[in-house]
C-alpha cells in the first residue's frame, strides 16, 4: 500500500498535547469507540438444575444449568447485548471417540437453544460446531490412523450443524478448522430449508496456549492438559495463510468470520478487515480473559481499565465485533457512561 505523505509542522508550532488537554476535546478526537452492539457473550452450560459452578481458571465465569442460564439472560437482554455463544460441559459418561452425543436432537445444546428461543426469541444464539466437548480424547474431530480425519469429521460436523439449526439457533459457528466444512454445512442447511441460518466461521483459528482455561471450562481436557491441535489449527507464525483461510471460507459461503485468539493476533484482524470484504469478529479467548481477571484480582492493575482497553484494541484493529467473557461488565460500563 502507498504511504501517505504527512506534511506536519514540528514543535513548537505543533503541540500534540493541545488536543488532549481537555476532556471535551479528547472526546471529539476519539477515532474508535466501543458499543454494546459490538459484543457477543460466550456462555458455558451444564446439565441439571440450579447449578452455578465457578470455573477455577476463569474467576467470575460460571457453568450454568439451563434454568440459571435463563435468569442470566434476563440481564443480558436488558443490557441489550445482541448475541450469545453456547458451549456445553458434557458429562463424561456421554462422551465417546466419535462425539455421538453431538448429534442427539435432545442434547444439552439443543434443549438449551429451544428454551432460550422460547423466552428470548430476539436474542441471537450462536452454536459452536466442533466435537471437542463430546469426544473422550478432546479433539475437534474423529481420529482415524492417529490423525483427525478431515472428511469423515466434516460429515459429522454437517449433521451437528443441522441438528443445532433444527433446534432453532440463529448462527452456526464451525470452530474445528477442517477443510471444506463451510461449503458442506451451507449445502446441507440449504437442502433442509435453513437458508437463513448464518454461518460464522472460525476462519483463522490458531493452535494457541490461550485456550487452556476454556478446555477446563468445557472439560475437554480429560486425557491431556496440553492437547496438540496443530495438525488442524494454524501456526502462530503465519499471516498470509490466514488470508487464504478466510478467502476460502468466504468462497464456501461463510457470512462472517472469526479470528482467534484476539489480542495476540490484532495484526491478522487488521489484515483480514482490509483485504477481505466480510464482517470480522475477534475472539478474546479464555486465556486472555483469565490474564486480565487474575492480574486485576491480585491488584496488579485496575480491572475496568484493562478490560475496556483490551476491548477497544479490537475495534481499533478493525473488528466489527468481539466475543468476550467480559461482555456483561463492559455493557454495564457502556450503559452507565451514556
Ligand atoms: C473448540 C473451541 C475452543 C474454543 C472455542 N471453541 C478451544 C479449542 O480449540 O481447543 C476456545 C475458546 C476460549 O479459549 O475461550 N472447538
């Protein structure tokens, strides 16, 4: 890209602090802002009644049974947060090597989606398409000859997405990083008349250590605490590859894309926003949440400041929206600032 020439006078004619010296002026020169419209709240669900378990590695985040979830959603809706993303904690007994329970039309996710849609029909509901909460080995797909088999996994994921769409979710979000899954899911949804169910693909998802607390939250770390997903998730060294991934997903019918994790990959968000014409979402993942939550809990810095600063960094990088476990707190602050 061509660099713009900047004709600026130097000090003392120019004083950058002049614009920053008063609050009204600082407001006027703000280049980016965060709104509640930008927020998506990820939520962990568990079966049973009246359950609210705090996740050890994510202070302030809970696994909720569907009844408790509905209570929380009253607050989410009254704060005007546009959408939530559901992640299930599946009982050990229901897991197997091929994630069979993901296809059960009365599984925890389907039950919960139906409940939510009955109570809060306007709230956007996003379901994760991947097998990791359902497999006993914790991989996102099924393993054949020691490898997560792409094409067989896509067949199952397609059925999982249809199952979620049938339950009534608005958006299916494949987070598995298999090749060709977006096209397969789009074709299957269309064939079954779900032409308006959106696909938000985790198009550029990196093999990241920052997912650690999430795996604790959904219990997908039964076998290994440090499962290696690098044969399907991207290597952190790569940037051009993200553009290919996003472009492919767009050509396969993705309506929106996610870049994940968030803060360590702001450059990717910025490139995708500039180079690909599609709504781009940042996922501020569990490890990013926990770093901020724990450091502020220890008194190393102020929670509110660090949280809002982290969120605006996504907007500055070009994200259209953000998945954040801080969405409720952030929405409250945004509301009180009005
Ligand atoms: C699984 C999935 C993961 C996350 C969202 N969906 C973890 C993984 O790929 O191992 C991570 C979310 C987070 O860390 O907050 N398909």
